[in-house]
C-alpha cells in the first residue's frame, strides 16, 4: 500500500501560484519558434507542479492514479513516436477531444459526490457542472469529427456535409442543450439531467463540425482547443481549484485569439466558418484557365534556371508535408546558399491543416528560424525575387483571391508569388486545392510546372544542381 499524505493548504496555494507563473511563461515562450521548446517544457513543468500539489492536498490514494499515469504515459509515448508529421493536426484534434471528455467525467464525478454528501449544492457548482458537460461534449465529439475529416476516414466526408434545413436543425439542437442545462440548474438533484445534457451536446458537436469543410480545419482546431480550455476552467469552478481555472482560462483565451488570427488570414468571419456555406458566383473551368497555357519543366531545366539566381523564396504547403519533403527542401536551400543565393521561406498562416503546420515541419528539418518569413514580410519583397518555388501549396497562392470576387477564396490574403520574376510550382498534377477551384498561377507566363512527388522532384533538382 502506498502511503497517503497531506500538505498544508498554504503550500498548496503557493504551488498553484508557481504553476500559474510557469503556464504564463510557457505560453509566452510559444510565441516564437526559437523559444517554443523551452515554453513547452515550462508549461509541462507547471502542470507537473499543479498535479503533485493537488494530489498531496487531497490526500488521495495513489495506487490507481499511478497506474493510470503509467498507462497513459505509455500510450502517449508510443503515439508521439509513431505519429507522422503530416498527422499532427489529427493528433492535436484528439488532444482537444480528450480534454473535453475529461472535463465531462471529472465535473460529473464531483457533482455526484456533492449530491451524495446530502449538502445543498451551491449555484456555482451546478452552473459550472452544466457548462463543463455542455462545452466538454461539444469539444469531444466535434474533435472526433475533425479527426475523421483530417484522417480521411470513409465514414465522414472531408468536405462540407449539408442538407435542407441544416441551420434550423442546429439551432433546435443548440436550444435543446441550453434547455437541458437550465433543467440541471433548476433541479440539481436529478442526475439524469446532466447526462441528457451531455447527450444533446454531443449531437450538437457532431452537427456543427460535420458541416465544416477540410479547408476550414485550421480554424476548427484552434476553436476546439479554446473549447477544451473553457471546459477545463468550468471544471475548475466545480472543484474550486484555482490552478485549473487559470490554466483553462489561458487555453481558452489563447485559442480564441488564434482562431481570430486564422479567420483574418482567410478573410472570413468565425460565424461564416461555423454556419456558412461558400456562396459563389460562376468560376471559370479548369479547361478555360489552363487550356494550352501550362508550361512544364524538368528538374534539369529548373537547375539551369537557378544558375544566376540571387534571391529565391520557397513557399511550402500541405503537399510538402504529404511528401515529407522538408529535409530535402532544406538541403536545396543550403546548396543554393553555398552558391551565394539568398533563400527565404514564405509562410502563409493557414498553409497546411493546422496553425503553424509549416513552421513545425521546417523546424523539424533544422531550417533556421530567421529564414521563415511571415506573409506580409515576404510579400513586400516578392517583386524583387528571382525565383519563387511553390511546393505543394495551392489556395494560399491563388491570385483569384485578388481578382475574382465570385470565387470561394475571394478576399483571402495570399502570398503574392505571381509577382516574382519566375515561379516554379512543384505539384503532382493540376488538381485544385481545398476550395475546389482552378489556379490561374499555373498557367501564367512566368510560371513553370515541375510535376511529380515533392520529395522525389526536389531530390532530382538537387542532384542536377550538384552535377551542374
């Protein structure tokens, strides 16, 4: 039997203050790639301090807790080692979902314990329990749907799922969940009210996310991350645990801020992402855009193009992640720099399938942080760039966003690669991006298409440059 122990409440509160400071410092560290690893470690240390202090304060038996920690750590370690970088968005979605379901069960268990004690339940506990169940259930099931869409599972289409009266149905389910929450608050002795609330909120989570297309998944992931934080904060009020309230509030607030940044980057409101469907005018067909205008080039021809280049920019997209080409792209950049060429990377805020996806991939390949340029910074230099190489990006470089008010991405800020002297597109085919529209960039006079798998094509280009 493992010994139970207690520590004084004053020391617990001191530990909570320390943990909160570590959370804030960790979040601050995550604002820049150079300090992100340190920020992540500080946040983890803060959570460790908070967990140990909480367990010691409550005097809990550690047998089952340690068994759960060991099992969870084992599953987490295996998942972290095996997951591909292209699957990081799916893993983040699952993490958000686990946070949501944890809030459901922790708040529910605390609520049941409070009921069993026979004491009158305070309004704070009842309202916080209702909030935990509502937000947690939406987060869990919404995250599972997001995971299914990102993973490409056949049971959930990765595009928008729409049907007649969809918004009305969503509104009815939302109002039903609010009604169940009110029922719980008015009759806290009725345990069934909590589980009915969770069931209706689960349906709401499914219906909300199933209607959102894959192109909006970066926004959805950021928003679900915020939901998981809000659910945790609500659970903190159920438990009267200050550090959980603080940590949940930090996650909730930062998630909302990130969601807003993603919406601005896509020139869409959050309401439009959650409830809207693209309303578009007539968009030119692929034949009209590409017919007889696309020029292809081999890696050898592109290598000759780089002979006299002084400034090159690489714009990565999800295709680079799929091809796992980040390491060979780094090798290409190093080779060009050895020849006296300045190489930068233009990063669009929503490139990939989650916020910061391209930054994570390039950091994994040890690309220097100062080489990663944000969209506004690289756009100001694009008309002076000799060669811009686009690897697996599509909608985020589509000039239709500037020129066609009737297209799905109208008004979305893009990286202005078409202003470079020469553009090289590395892509398997002329297939459209998530928006499902052709890209006139592929047929422009200053564009060359280097068709093929991103990794293999860049490898051939590096070989040609070395031989040349």
